[in-house]
C-alpha cells in the first residue's frame, strides 16, 4: 500500500489553495475596479451638467436650458452621454438623445442623486442619475436625468480584468514556487531521518540522535527506542545462538571420544561414520557462529590496529606454526581498522594463523593508507599460490556454506567480515614470495 | 609427568584422562573451578588442561589466580569457545596455548608435549645483561623489573645474544641458531625479529654493527 507523495500532496494543496484565493481576489478586484470607474463617471457627469443646472428655468411649467454641457458627446446622436430635464408639462433633452428619451421617472429624490441601471435608447444599457430639483419654492420640481452608456466602460473593465488575471497567474507561479521551497525546507529533516533510518537498518548499534526540529523529536525518540529494542533482541539472539553452538561443542567432543573408543574396540566403520557426522556438525556450528557474528557487524566502529595485531600475534606465537616464524609489522601506532575490536580480531586472526602456517620464516603484516583506501596486508614467505590456485582458494572460501574446515572457513569468515564492513578481500603474490592477503576499505570523506 | 585436567563434562573429562594416561601422564581431575584452583595451588603439576566454562569459578579466573600466586606450569585451554577474542583473553590471562572443542587427542597430546618441551631443559635459571633479566626456566624476560612477553623465536634470539653479550653476532650465525641453517634468505626474518625485540625492549637494546651483526651491549641497554 502506498500513501502517495507527501510532497506532492502538500504542493497540490498549496497550489489549489493559492489558485482559489487568487480567483476570489480577481473577482473582488474587478468588482472594486468597476465600482471605482462608475464613481468616476458619476463625478464627471455631475461636473458636465453643472452649467445646465445653473441656468435651468421653467417657462409655463416646461424646463428651459440657459446653457448646455460643453462635452461634444452630448451633441452627437447616440453619443453615449445624455441629459434630460422634465416636468409634468414637458421636457428638454440633449441632442445626443435625438428623438428618443431617457426612461421615464415618475419621481426622484430631492436631496441626493439616485443611481440606477436601466435600458436606454439605441439599445444601450445606461447608468442613470436622477434627482428632483425645485427651481422656485412655488414651482413644480424638475426631474433631471443624466445617462451614461455603460458599454463605453466595458473595454477598460475587460482590459483591467485581463491584466489583473495575468498578474495573478504570475503571482500564483511565484507563490507556488515559494510553496515548493517551503515544502522542501519542511521535509528536509524527514529526508535526513530517512537516511539515518537507512543507516540504522544496516547497523543495529546506530542511533538517530542529533538535532532535529521540535516537532520530530517524538518520532526520533520512538525510532531510537525501537532501535534499542531491536539491538537488545539481536544481542540476545546472538548470545543464544553462540551459547547453543558452544553448548553443542562439548557433547560433540564427548561423541568424538566415544567414536575414538569405538575405533579402539574394533568398530572402525562405525567410528568413521561418527567422525564424518561430527566433522559435518562442527563445520555447521562454526559456520553458524561465524554467520551470527557477521550479521551483527556494526558500521562506524574502528579499532586501533597495532595493539590488536600484537595481541593476536602473541596468541599465534604460542602455536606450533607460530613459534617458528618471525612477524614483521609495518603499522603506525595510530592506524585504525574500520571494524569493532571483536570483528577485527575474527578477521585478522585466521589471516595471521594461515600465514604463520604456510610461512617459511617470516610473516609480514602492514596497515597502510593508499589514497582513500585503508589497506590491511598479511603476507608470508611460504610457497604461495599461483594465479589459478588463488582463484580456487577464493572460490573454496567464497561462502561459509561451502567452506569446509581449515583455512577455507577462516578465509571465508575474513572475506565476509570484510564485505560486511564494506571492504573487500583479494589474494596476491607477496613480495616475500608467498601468499599475500589484501583487505581494503574505502575511507569515507 | 603430572597433568591436571579441569573439565566439568564427565564424558569429555574421562576421555581426556584416558587419552593423557595413554600418553604416559599421571592425571588428576578437577570438576569445577574452585577445586582446580586449589589443586593447582598446592600440587606440583607439569601441565594443566583447562576448560573455560566451569562451575563455581570460571577457567580464566583459575589461570589468573595460579599465575598471581607464581604457579608457572604450562596451561593449555581447551574450550568450546573458539573466538579470537576468547583466545586472546586466554593467552593474556596466562595460558600458554588454546585449543577449541571438539579436539583430536593426538593433536592435544602433541601440543601438551610441545608446551612441556618449551618449559623444560633450562639449567641456569636467570641471566642478567644490564637492566635485562632473562628467566631461562619460564622463557620470559624483564626489563627494569617490568615483564616483557616474548615469542619463542624472540626469546631464543635474545637468549643467544645475551649468552654472547658484548659480541657482534652475524645474522648468519643467528639464522643457524634459530633455523638450523645459515641461509642468507633468513636475513629478513632475523631483521623482523630484531625490530620486534627493539619495540618491546627499547630501540637501543640491540645494536647493529654494520658488516658485523647484532650486539647486545654487556653493560647497558
């Protein structure tokens, strides 16, 4: 099951929300713009008709205009600007009305201009301003009407709407970009958590720790607690597996003893069968122990090489093979191997033991850094292996499952430990004449 | 030859006793750590074979207590635990060899004999050259009173130089003594041994006389 992309979800949400907000803004702004333009028109009309109102008179109840508005549109038929003054007895109107008239108004307020929209002459839709003006107290009121063809405003309104839409689309793009950056910034700690969890998957002893945003702290604590529980389980499982394997070895030794007695008693065939089974069980136990160890190799550990090598050599020098060879060391006191001490001992031990077994006089051990590689080199002056034999040795010890007893298993353990710690193991010809085992790790920057 | 077998598993113990007895040893058996510590402390054994996982007192603690009490007989650890970390811990506790179970009796007897051979045959107990004191019985050395752990080869080289203190010993002579031949190809091995001894004893302890050989000064180190 997949929950989709959180980033995509956040970005889509932000994109839609911003678009909706900008759409509402577009409607609001065009509405405000229309209102503003119409108010400007109203103001302009009032200015235009001021001379008319100033010289308006009644002659036998019919309005008479002393002077007319100067705007030429009042003089052009269907020009878009209209005025009309009317009483019950008659009316006068602008030339632009030609033989039409503005929609009749039975009454109009005397204290203010009434504004409305109405269908006018020539099929035009008009903005109408109306007011009743009483010229003399004893005279009837004159209803003055001013008309403006709203179609004249449409181009400006359309242009404003278009430009505003373009601007808002650009604004949407900028805001969407900002949202994308914001989401990226917000999700960055989660990506870091993801990388750290990946490290934790590879290394049971790793923890997230570090500095994370306050909001992620509960998650980090939960993951670390889970990692603690997992590591404890692994350690417990490792201990149980090791205890089980070691526990089996003593009965196996007892079985071997009984096999020896059977052989002495003349039951050689039975003893051979027992010995074969014991050898298989021993290989299986040793393999299982090694696998348990390899499965728990921790990253990010390191061990100072020299003291460990010295201690391992001290063990090997006690053996028959080790007591007859000399060990030469080329290793800085501060040089490290990228493994935990126990793992490094299990890797180095078999290599040193192997070298001592095959050396004539000398085993050379070196830890050196070449470029970004940390190299562990164990060579001997024994008979060595030719190229085909080296390939065969690598193949024979390639996997724990197929490695038998002896150094096949030791080499397999060393190789798998190297690989588990992100290193690699190779066989070469030693300058001393014998076999050289080279284990290399790439050092992280 | 008296041997002490320290093993709690009765079948394994009886097999060890039987195998060692067949090889000519007089064998005592201790079934737990306390008993083993007591036996090793009061009896004179030529060699002990010790299991590590013992009831009452673990094998490493038994060996440490023997060594702390000055009991110097060779000890071979025979344990189900075969990790290198365990081997290192065993040797550092004072054991002389380590074998993992299950074992082959022939190999065990051979290694016990090897231990006995190393520990035996030293008439002169100590040899002193300047601040260096060599215990030829235990095949150990101390420098200004501090114990220095030596491999058998290192010991033999130092022992030879100490017996010829003040004389430059050619590498071929050392090779002849250590390996039974004066093969010039052994020069690298001799040089590596000297380098390791210098690391353990101090850079000036063994000096090189170019064209003559290695010298352990008779009075100073």
